[in-house]
């Protein structure tokens, strides 16, 4: 029996063909993964063809057992002269053709494979390229010139998963009669409606384009159907069926054709399709908010999506309810900050403290341009957006764009004209109701909630917090303390009196009494202070390390240090740019290659993550060019800045590390001021001094940085540019977004916990002795395990050859080089080669000291010291690793 594993679908099938065909009805469900229908099999993939290959090859003859797709090595002679190149593959063969065919299977499985011939260093990730290379370069080469590794019997290595041969469904199916599948009409209608909704909301096709596509395919479908019915008519005549009966059959088939039925009636116009979308799926209607009349006596509107309805709709989604439950079962450790919930601000919130089932809300506000910021429409169509997410979502899923909910859209010029109180009034009322009465979910539970933080850049946070928005000239520039610019410049590490709700109120009272524009940097009372359990000076406006650190401190300080090193003749700008451009970036670093440096620029030109990547990898690029690195103060301050960034960006940080961070930041600012007294410090240097206390209040600041929220803007920018319609822009954008959320609500709001592509069923007998010994004590079921070269866990990609952190000891940092990945449902195990790394004081990176033991070690994903996979760089004749961020120390 084969079970459909989609939540809410309970269909069961007796044969492979019926199950495979049924899964097509779910093809348009968001974040849908095709899963094997056998209950104990954990295989899954993103494409329907992959499901066909797996099901027909593994479960056709015996649905309860899986056959190996690897070559049967037991039938080959043990003294076979040729062996597989892959490091842990036990495959042997006696002919070159068999070896080439086997290597193609490794490439198909996603493994970069080397050419087997001597003196040929080419590697391949594409089967066609490999076949073409063999044909062109080695057509007449004899076996005797094969690589020594192929001929040497001392190497025994691992068969990489995904070694299945090319698949042709008809050839596999000719022995089994294919009976028509009875299609559930409701599922068919849902799938068709989801397809049209996906075109409109996900692919952002205009309604006219969608109508053209539907009409064109419907016409083609009718012609094809007419031809099929004509053939059926002739065949039935040959069988002697009366014409009246034939006509009745054909008429009924025409009448019962589901595609024509829906395309010609229920979904034949844009208006009917939108009505079907809103009726069939969870659609929350945007509410136009009349702000008033502007100077031209024109009515101005903002678009508000009722937060109460949004939360109720969210909790109708099974995946979000699972997240809500899982966050309450997550273990927490004393003196360790892992998420917003570990911060003092969350822990002390009266609503969240009194009722652990209450919701924690995080808002994000920002303004963005939907047109060319240098064009004639500059600022005219700039839009202010407010998004919502929950602390009741696991941290790694909170960065997913799909789960972020839209709360408000308003033109920025209207926001400035009518004021913050007018625009945010309905949101404040909904937040008050949530604090006092809560929401009633579909399962009958009442959930209260409280606002935890409002994220944003400094300008946006000051604008809604009631603070001055001038950072370059104003006397008061900090929203966390009452420090003035004169004191800051005289003593950069000194923080003023901490702002509190009481001091905020006193400043407002003084402002009213003296009738001044501002007092201590406060202009007006923030409307969010009306909430019972939130205040902007709790603090409630967290910093964004992307803007403060990567586009602030690093962007301005690092060019200053590099210019000094150039003046000392350690290297030139030309040499630095050449090193940077010729550097072979590995793994995830290749996605964010740094921008070039200009001698005339005082600021890095890259975006935030590019600047982060540049700082991390700078010692690998030019570390060998620094003379006396341990004595050069400018080089040492660069390494100190790297260490500060590593601690601030850590997703898990201990109290001891927070205390150490405070010392590092103070030392850095003092040294920076001493070495470069002419280069003035910026307000963002001062904000850096608050980071240790802000980590204690909010938890790891990486959990609240705004760059993931900013990615949400892309959807609205694409909408505006594709539709070329700027009349009532906010309404258009809000409606499109809510259609997208209705589409996403049908499936899983979050990516699967584990995504293993190009995997194959794990059979331990196919692997060498080191693999067999390492998995002997692993806690997984062999019969349901899948082996693969790459896997995505919680949104992070792991590949064979990457390193994972195992343990930190006095002897060094133990890392595991991934040799094989085993997946059993949501359990991920890394079979790793254990290495010792030690930190080099002159570059701040870790150097490989070699393999600790010949045996491989198995470690579960959740037991890693840190989740982030790292790539090794072969530099200076050494294998070096630059950490992405600091790992948590033992408490």
C-alpha cells in the first residue's frame, strides 16, 4: 500500500502507478516535496520525474523494501584491476567501459568527479561534459595510462549516492497494465485554481496574460480531445457498438471533461478567478485607511491588513501550529542566548511571563523605492511598509520571506504629511486588543500577545520612536542613552544615562513646558508607547547590525586601515584587488564576492554581506604580505574587528562571551581613536558600545537584523515594475500580496526541515570498511536511510568535503570533513573525517594539523558545536579555515 504523505490528504493506493499519478494533483501546493509512498521510506525530492524514478526502481516489485541502485559488487572478482576514483567507493570492475559508466553515475548523483586518466586534472559535475571530454581527449588511450589511484588496490572508498541510471518510464512499465486513475474532482479544481493563483501571485503575470494562456491552452486541449474522441469513435464502430451509444458516450465525455468544465465556466474570467481564490483559500482583505486630504485636496489612503484576522488565518495553517508547538519544547540553557526569547526583554514582559502560550510579535518598518531612485519618479512612489513575524516561529524559519506578513502600506510622503499617529492608529488598536483579550483560533484556544520589538534601520527607528533623525549634526543622536556629541567625541567609550520610560516622559514634559522642538533628542511621544507592555525606551527598538556594522563601522574603518597598510608598502591596491579577484572562493563564500577597492574612496562599495565576506577572508588574501603581523598595530586592529564581528554575528552566545565582547569593543574604539585621531568616529561607533547590553536584552542580534526583512521588498518592487500602474499603488501591491499569502497558506509556510536531493537508499554493504565501522553504532534504521552528497537542513546547505565543528578542546578545535551524509526522515548524520585545527595568531584563521585517527566519526546534525558548514582554503601551503562566526564556549 502507498500512502499520500501530504498533510490533510488521506488517499491510499494499491500500486505504484496510481500513487505517482495522484501526486500530480499536489504539484502546485507551495513548498511541496514529492515523498515516497512507502511508510518507512524517507526518500523525497522536488521534481515529479525524480519520484517516478525512485518509485518504479525501488518499490515496483516489493513496495516494502528498497533495492540498491548501486552496482552489485559481490558478483565482480575481488582481484578486479580497476577501482572507482571516489574516495570511499568500493566499486571494482574489469573493463574501462564499466568504470566510465560508473563514474557517470557519481556525476549524476551530484559529486564532482575527476577524470580517471593519468596527467589529466579535469573535474566534472555534468555527465555530458564528462562524456564529451573522454571522447575528445582519451578516445585512443589504453587502460595502461589510467591514473594510479584507479589501478592501486590500497584505496577503498565510498559509493556516492544518486548513482541511478537514466530512466525511461515506458520501458519500466510495459509489464504492468496502466489503468485510468479516478481523479478527485475537488483536488483537481484545487490544483487548477492553485496553478492560476500561482501565475498571478507568485509569477506576477498580468491578468490579460493569464487569460491569453488559459484561452490558448483550452483551445489546444479541445482540439486534442476532439481528435481523441474521433479515434475512440472509430474504434467503437469497429467493435460493433451502436452509433447512438457511441454518441452518448462521446457526449458524456465532453460534458465531464474537468479542464473544459472549469475553464469555460467557473474560472473563465479574471473576476471569477479572483472570487474563487478568495473563496477557496485563506484571503485576508486589505482595508483602505483614509488619512485625509493633502494640499491638493486629494484624498489619501493607506492600506491596512487587519492584524487580528492575519493571526487567526495564520493559525489555520498546520505548519505554523507545528512551529508554535516546537518553540515551546525547545530546550534553553542558563547564561546562553540563542534567540529573542532568551533576552531579558522577552523574559520580563508581563503578558508573556504570565501566560507562556502568549504570542511574541516582532514588527519591521522601512521605506523603499519601487522605481528608479535617480529617475523623475524619485520619492513620488516611495512606499513605507510594515511587516510582522512571530517569536513563536523557530529562528531559522523566521528568516523565511513567505511567513512574513504584511501589516501596512503607505506612501512615504503621506506618512510624513499626516504623521505617525494617524497612520499607525488601527495597528495600535489591534495591538491593544491582543494584549487585553487576545485572538480566538480555529481550535477554540484564546491566545494573547505582546509586541516585543520593532526592527528597522536607524532612520526608521528614530522616526517612529519620536527621536531626532539627524545623525550627522544633531547634539543628541542615540536612542539608548542620553549622550551628547561633545561627550562622545571627548570620551568615545562613555555611554550616557540610560533612557527609560520615565526619563522619556520627563523629556516630553519639559518639551511641552519650554515649547521647544526637542529635549534630549526626543521630538514627540511615540504612539507605540500607548501599549501597556511596550515602550521604545525599554529598549524596544533593536539595532540592525547590517547597517551599523557592515555598512557602517566596517565600511568606513576597513578602507582606513587598508590605506595605512598600502602606505607602509605591505601591498598596493592593484595587488589587493588582484588577490581578491583571483581568490578561489569556496562554498557559500562564492555567492558574496567582495567588490573592488578604490584608492580614492573612503568607503567599501559592496553591500553588507560582501563587506562581511571581505573582512573574514582578508587574512587569507594578503596575510602573507604583512611584515611582522604580530607587531603591526593596524593589522592587529583588523583582526580585533574580525573577532568583534564574529561574536556579534553569533547565533548562540554565552554571558561570558558577551562580557568579553564589551571589553573588545572598548579596546577597539580606544585603539582606533589613538591610531587615527584625524578620522572622526561616527554615531555607529557609539551604537557598537551598546551591543553587549542589547544582546542581553534582545538575545543574539543576528536574530533581529533587517536584511531578511528587506528581501521582502523585492516582491513589491517586481509588482510595480511589471504592472506599470502607479495609480493607487498601495492598493494594488496590498491586494497582490494578500493573494500570494492566500496561495502560500494552502501548503507549508516553511521549507522542509530536511531536503536531500539526488539521494539513494543506503546499503551499508556497498561501502568500504571505514564507512561500515563508523555507522555500526549510529542510531538510525538502515532499511529506511538515504545516502547523499548534499543536504539542506534548516535552510543551510551541507556538501561532501565541507567541514563541520565537532568540539573545542585545549588541544585545538576538532572539525569533521564530511565524507558521507545519511538521512533518515528528519534525522541527518554526517560521516566525517576528524581533523584538528589550531588558531594562528598572526592571521586569526584556523590551520589544519592533520587527521586525528583513521576511523570516520558519525555525528548527528543537532549535536554539532555550531550549525554552519565551512570550507577549507589551501593557502600558503596550508589548509586554512576562516570561521563564519564565533561558536559558543562551554558555560
